[in-house]
């Protein structure tokens, strides 16, 4: 085992999650590399010091360039707003440092392409933070589909719906401005990533995107970004699909859910019940057929490291710890681990196609 100095840019919600994950991953998974929380970067010296003390970093800074250039920082985690991702990643790769970047990879497709080029030129580990697909249940779903347990996939339905912006009288915040902060930039990437992971590449799509509350208090004439979006699609393997996204879906708290239908069965999953997977097999007497609930346990991917009791469950923070394990493994072995920056770029490519389709009203080929 050896230590590796970790620098995290952004100390808020996701910065905290990654700091906790890096502090815990060695004990949970027995990783070859043991993270040392070297430096955290925030928007001010006061915030950086507060995060440093709270999370256990050795140092803090208000300048991400200082963090990237510091020789004691050997790997960089980007947990800052989307519009900052490209410049930070390019600087880190130029310094030869591995980078883990929160989703979406870039603020747009051009950013993502530039970040992929920088990552591949540097030849160091690079990963994108799509945490929800790493639950034991969704990892198991991927294995079931890949193993042919439900036959050839014919249909996929996926959604990422929440209600944190469902109150139209709530004053506008930073989330309501800029394309990268709207529903297509914030929620859609997670479910698009799930669709690509579970089913495969999307060949063509037809999309619609809208804003439910265009005149929130405090908007002051500024353009409010998108609240809802959806698209029909055809996957490269021939399966049909429908994906929908909303931040104004009343009653939905973590509506990351999907249904996969195949020629021999079907799978259902809902993140609000993340420790269960529903499986239907088209076999046996018709009177005995039906979906059965599978509670995740030690026999499912990555569960055993957290708990030995079936049905006891894993949580949100555990997803981030699994990501940390994978990132450290990619650094230690020099072998790419999904999802890389190129995989993140594919998500941006689908989002760009969806915007093109919504603008033109036509199907778009990918």
C-alpha cells in the first residue's frame, strides 16, 4: 500500500461526498492506493478553511490552479460547476495528473471533446461521476441483460424525475439559468448514461424540451432554462426506448427508474427503493408467473464490502465510495475503468442531439 495525495475542487454537496469517500475507501475495499486528503479548493479562503477543517484536509485554497500545480496533489477530483470542468481538467492533464470529474463531463459537447482529447493525450486515468448506475442492484441488472437472462432487449423506458423545483412560486436560483444547469444538463445525463450502460448506443432520437415555469420570482427578465424533457429513441441493437426527465415532477424525490423488456423476461428498478430489483422471467406455468422482488445482498456486485446482511442495504454515499475504488484502481493498474471521459462525452453527444431534435422538430441520427 502507498498513499496518494488527493485534491478536491469544490467543497459543497459533492465535494463533501468525495472527501468522505476518499477517507473511507481504503478501509471498505482494501485498496492498494490509500488516499490522503491533501487539499480542498473553494470559492473563498474562508470557505476553503471551513471545508479543510470539516473534512480533514491538510490544506485549503481559493485558487484551483494552486491545487492542480501542487506536487503533493497527485490526483484531482472535480466537483465544481460544469462551466469550470474543462479548464481544470486540461490543466491537470497537462501536469500529468489523473482526473475524476463529476457529471456532466463538459458544459457542452465541445468542452467534452476537448477534455477527451486532453485525457487521451496525457495517458492517465480519467473517470466521470455517474454514481447511480453503481448501486449493487443496477450493476446486477447490467449483468442480467449482458448475460441474456431476459433474452434480446426490445424496449427500454427510463426516467430521472424529481420535484425540487416543482413549486412555481419559489424564487429563481442559479439552477434556473444556463443550459448546463437545466434539467437536460443536470438530471438527463444520469439516465442517458444508464441507457447506454444497460442497452448500448443510441442510433437516433426525437426529442422535446420545455420550461414549465418561465417567470419565476427573481428572474428579472433573464431566460429561465428547461424544466422537463423527453425523447423517443431507437438503439443501435434495434430496441426501442423512451427517456424522460423532470425537476418539477410532484411527489418524485429520486425518480431514477427504468424498465427493460426482453424476449424472455423483464427488469424494473426504482432508485427510491435502491436495494431492490424486480425480475420477471417468461417461464413456468402462467398462473405462477409475475415479477419477483430481489433484495440485494452479499452475492450482488460490491455489496459485501459494506454489509454481510442480505436486505440490510447500501446507500448514496456507498455509491461514491465505489466510484473512488474504481478511480484508484484505474490509477494503480493503468487500465481504463468505465465510465471514462470518452464515455462521458457520449452522454453529452446524446444531449446535443436531443437539443437539435427539439429545435428542429425532427428525428436526429447519431
